[in-house]
C-alpha cells in the first residue's frame, strides 16, 4: 500500500495538478495518512472526479453519531485544468448485499463537495455519483471501495 502525506495531496489540488489516469492500486483505492482513502479517478465527458473517503467513525461516535466516513469529491474541467466548485452532486451507496440506500446530497465545501456517510460493515461498496455541474450537463460517475 502506498502512503501519501496529506500535505502532498493538498499541493496536488492547490497547484491544479491533474492526476487523471493515475493508478492508485488494487481494491479500489489507496490508503493515505490519517484514515484517508483515495479512490481511482474517473473521467466522464471532459470532467475528472477525484474521490476521497476519510474515516471519521471515532470522532462521530464521541458525538453520539453513526456516520463512519466523510465522502468528498473534487471535480476538474479537463480542458481548462480548473476546479469545478458549483453544481448539484448526490451519491448513492450500494453495499455487498446489493442494497442501495437513498441518494445523499453532497454540499459544496471549500473546493470539494462532501457529506458524512455510514458504511455499516467492512466489505465492498459501490458509489454512484449523479452530478449536474456548472456547465449544466448531467454526468454519472461510478466508484468501488473495499472497506477493510
């Protein structure tokens, strides 16, 4: 497993670095410092989506909440290399048993869209992101995550 410090992650976003096509290893992602997981980038219709999951289970439990992860996605316009920070984004989560929960709307947050989500057990998860970004086009992105 490769480990990337969060400072390197921040620099890759601040400098407009394009990590499209980067292979982040097996099992649908790469473990990073601080309980952060980076899923493989996906490009749909000229836009790159970069998804990160942060393990927040312990912090949320201290507050009596059941959420286990912060789901965040950053979008980049491939033509300009600029971040896309406005639009509507929602995620549907499907677990190993095939059950899909209701769509969770992601809020715009300082350069990304995010929401706290619950992954109730270890196993394989499929995330479907539906978007209508600032260009008005609807796009669908698909991601896999193996929660260990």
